[in-house]
C-alpha cells in the first residue's frame, strides 16, 4: 500500500498530465466532481488535491471560471 496521502497521489497524477503535455497552459483541469468520480475519492480529497496543485504553482483558480494550468517559464 502506498504511504503517500491520497490527495497527494491524485495531485501527482494530474501534475503528470501537465508535465506530459496532456494538459497544456490555459487548459482547465478536471472539476472537483470529475476528480471525485475518476479517482473514487471524497470531495474533500479532490479539493485538497487541487489546493496542492495550486501550492506547487501548476494551476491557478479564477473564481466563477475554474482552475487552469499556468504558463511555465
């Protein structure tokens, strides 16, 4: 069993998509509901995964619009 917290596993999976170019700058990332359904996690876990991506500087959330991949320099 992986000792990495579940929210971090989800964040790592989405970060991998960004690194591989599956999610490109300005693309929206999946919604919290989509993350819940895809990974089979609770809403809080999905929310924490998105926060982790924000903390890593990979995404930005724009109120009433969504969460998007940031331009990387």
